[in-house]
C-alpha cells in the first residue's frame, strides 16, 4: 500500500510543480531563475536533483513490480542523464523546439497507456518538467548585462516573463511587436505603472 501511495506522489509531482511554480513571480523563484541563468553549477545541481527523483521513482516502482522488464528502457534514459553535458543539450533542444516539446509530451501520454512502458512515460514527464524551468541561451546572455539584471531586481515579474518566453506563444494583446529588447520591455512596464 505504501509503495502505491509513493508511486502516486511521484506521478503528481510534475503536475503540482508546474501548476504552482510556472511563471511564478515570487522572490524565491526570481532567485532560482537568476541562479539558473548565471551559474553552471546551479544547472548541474538542478539536473542532479531531477535525476535523483527519477531514480527514487524507479526504485519504488521496481520494489512494487518485481520482474517488470519495461523499467529497463527508462533506466537507460536515466543512465544517459548522468552526463550533464548530454542532459543540458537535451533540455536546451526542448526549449528551442516547442514542436519537439509537444510531440514528446504527446508521446509520453500515449506511452503511459502501453503495458510495461509506464516508467518510460513518467521519465519523459520528468524530463519535460525539468526543461520547463531550464534557462534559455537568450536569458543567460541577457543575464550578463548589468542594466537588465537591475531591471529584473526591481521587477521580478519581468524576469519570470523573460525566462518563460520560449515555452508559449503570446496572445495578440500580450505581444511586444516582436521586440525582444529588454530595455523596451522595461520602458513599456514603466509607462503602464505611470498610467495606473
């Protein structure tokens, strides 16, 4: 019974984390975003934490389902994640290619219903969740500009918005006319605050 509860908790983690923390403007998330964008060690720790969560899930699943051979495929994916360079490359590619992100998510949904491939579906879900909070190359380059960093310090919402722009298409009324310049976004934010 305990193993079933733990499996349910591991299945709920991707949903609860993404619902509660995605585009969150709280101070602790701004600190997280900044650390991820600036430090390679923070990104390495982030990948290792997700790998540990995946390995714990595999352990719990293997204890409850002895002789399940489908776990070998997802264990192979976990073994490939031991290389930070490879995992970093995977997560960046998922950020740069939204179509690949959606395709992989759809594949995980379908694989979840295939007998013996449940662990592979959960492993893919964890990788997608890790990619959701991974910094893009653009954010890491913007992080080197002191003006941008000071603007982000004043307005944590801008950091969150800039951090997650690769994951969705903006609605027409939220579009910035294709201007990716952070200073232009700062000016429009200041104008909005002045109007209020």
